[in-house]
C-alpha cells in the first residue's frame, strides 16, 4: 500500500502540466484571454470548416478579447503565438486567429516560422 501511494504522490509532485485556468491565475499575473475548446484533428480551419462549432466560437471569443486590448488604428500590432513543445497547435491557433481577425476587417499577415 505504501509503494503505490508513494508513486501517486511523487507523480503528482513532478507533474508540470497546466490542467486548469486556476493554476495560471494562481501562479502568474498574466491575463487569461480565452480557453480554446478541444477540436477535431480533421478540421484544418475551425472558422471555415466548422463555423458553428465550439472551437470556432472559442477563436471568435479570443478575437474579441484581443480587439479590446489592441488600440484601434495604431498600425503596429504584433501577436506572437509560441510554445516550448512541438505539436501543441501553434500553427492551428495562428491560422484560426488570423481568419477571425481578417473576417473582422483587421489587416492580417500570418507568418509561420517553424
């Protein structure tokens, strides 16, 4: 009984994954803009392929929150999406956010530098 319990406690201690928004809010002062729903791997662009999906709505919500942070007509806004881990969805998020901004008449240039 001691060995399995020790394993559970040790694995929880070594776990560095972010599993909830409360972990981010408790440990940082960074504002949380949106939580993106988990989508299907088959959808290339949620806003185009599945415009009424929860994923598409998540990107529209993110676009609205970013629009409130970006000063209108400043002309020099850069949004960077990055991660330390491969295959986490940076290109997917960038493409969908780019579509959401472009549809809302924001000048949008998407550069993927993988």
